[in-house]
């Protein structure tokens, strides 16, 4: 079976909704997306400025061309704009036996009418009876059924009314209520629980209906497909891209890109660890408490977004040994350093700790590395040392470099130092930390420091 999906709808010039959102969603879920454009909109995140409907014959020709060449696994409709477009789309799906998701788009999330009133009447009359499932939000459900939808009970009533119009199923999406969706079928009703998530919502309805079509095409039953689509849409909101001055677009590719980045980060840290373990001189730089190498994904928000060595790097005779595998969340210690550095420079995503010594600092300076420090004696009560200490050292560095004003980033050659050190305190081992933009870069610096002529190499039994 061809993994081809079809979206029939409007083109969003801002790239956040419509055909653009659908194609991104199809691709993120492993399908090839095809499209028939019913209208071109001039819109941005603030709203719809103009709508230019396609000629009926243009809609007809696009659909005919696709049907001639592709085996389409499922389709969805979005913005149909005009009565003429609805007519052409209805005629097409009356002939073609393609599972159809009807997203009855009436208005844009950012504002602006996208479906003419007479077109809505024809959609109800001709297209809804062809639908495997209809996915209105509460306002669209009101427009279709003619009565107010304000809670779970009225959403169920609206869903049943849509079934009475001929649809096999209806999902009244609850993004404008408490986040729960109401799924109504001839076999029963389900409440798909969810929460309103923070983030931009431009294109969330399109993304939901497109992902629903994809999950149905992939063989999921309707209830499971609805749950998966809801989760996918919520993740797309969480990963929304802050562009424009209005409602930010959702990001259907966000989770897929993050998974790919996590894979790359794990590989980078693993290769960095291999480089460290293959350097004999590194054993002289391992602190008593052990060392670790870590790297965060871009936009990291917690230790779970930082990959490091589980159990640390330790001395084992004349060699350095990794006590565990590389995984995310393995080290809160190195994560705090990295997350603190990233709050000043999002690109400073990697770190490693080494033993402190004047010989180590001398080797770092000989390499031309920038340095800063903090004093544990000045640490505020109740603060985590690495979070506070790294931040304090970075602020010292920026102040000394006269770069505390970041309004003009071009003035800053390096927002954070490459080396942060401290002389320890009661019960606290003195330490050197290396910062860099990747685990490989940090590991390379550690190897160069270990090979420095100033580094003390004590006999190891």
C-alpha cells in the first residue's frame, strides 16, 4: 500500500496552518503528503488579510491528477472557502472510496472567516455524510448544529447531531474548553482526556485532523487514533515556534527533530568518552569524586535533557574507566553546570569536570582558553553549588570583559568562559570545569590539557 495521504484545503502564507501544517504533519508521521489547494490566503500570525478562492476547475484538476497516479490511504479536508470548492470536493469523494476526515474549518485561529456561509450549508449537506469522522471545535460544532456548545454534555449532543447528518463519527475537540475531546460514534461515546498546554496554537486544528488521518491510515482504530492525534497536537503546541507578533505556529516536526537531536547528542557524548578513555594522560586529571562529560539538547530545560555517563568516569589503575553507559538524566551535577551556562549562552551545551591544580590552570592558559572562577565561601545558603557557582563565574567573566550588556550580542566574542574553577571548601574538592558547544569539543580540550607539559603526572600504582 502506498503511504500517501491527501489534504484538501487552503494555503497559509505564514506557513503555520492549512496545507502547510498538514504536509508537515504527514511527513512527521512517515507519510507522503499530497494536496489539492482550494484557496490561497494572505495571512500572518495576526490574522487573515485576504482569501483568494481557486477556480472550481483548478480544484477539480488537482484532485483528478492525484487520483490518477496515487493510491491514497486517507484524506482530510480543511479550509474549503467557497460553495464551488465544496461542490468539487464532494463530487470527488463521492466517486473515490478514500477514508475521509472532515475538518470543518470556518475561521482562522488568529481571526478571519475562511468558509462562506452558503459553503457551510453545502458542506453539511454533501460532505459530512461522506466522512469517516468530522472534527469540529466547539465553535464549528455550533455552526454545524445550530446550538450552543459550552460543556461536555452539549458537546456530546452536538456530536450525535453530526452523526444524524450522516457522518460515521464525530470528535468535538475541547481546546477551547477544558482540553477534553468528545468522541461520538454509532457504537458508543468516549471522552479523550487532555490538558491545555502552553505554547502557540496557530494551526493546531489542522495538525490534529491531519495526524488523525495519518493514524487511521496506519491501521489504528478510531478511539486509539483520536488519543494519539490529541497527544501529537499537544506536543506540536509545546514545540511551537515563536515567530511573528500574534499566535505562534505549532510545530508538527518538533518531537521528531528532538528525537533526532537526542540521538545525535548521545553519539557525540559517546564519541567524546571514547576519546577520553583512549588518552593515557587523562588519568592524571580525574578528581577524587570522579569526572563526567555531558551535553544537552538545544533548548534543554532540565537534567533529563542532558546526556552524560551513568556512574561517572573514574580512575581504574593506570586507566580511566566509564562506570556506566551514556544516557539522558545520568548526572544532575554536570547538568546543573550546563543548564546554568545555557542560560547565558544557549550554545554552551557541553561540560566536563577535571581535578583542580595550578598545573591544570597553567595548561589551560597555555592553550589560550578563557577562564573564570567562583568562591564557595560566597555561596548563598540553600543554593545548588553548580547552578550558582557556574552562574557566578560567568557573571564575573562577563563583567571583567565588559560584556554584561547583551543587547548587542555582536559585541560578545564568547559569552561564557571555557574554564570555570574553584578552590573548594570544607568537605568540597576543588574543581575545574570545561565548557564548550559540543561534547566532542570539550573532550578535545580535556585531552589537550592532559598532554600539556605543565600537568603534574604522579606515579600510579
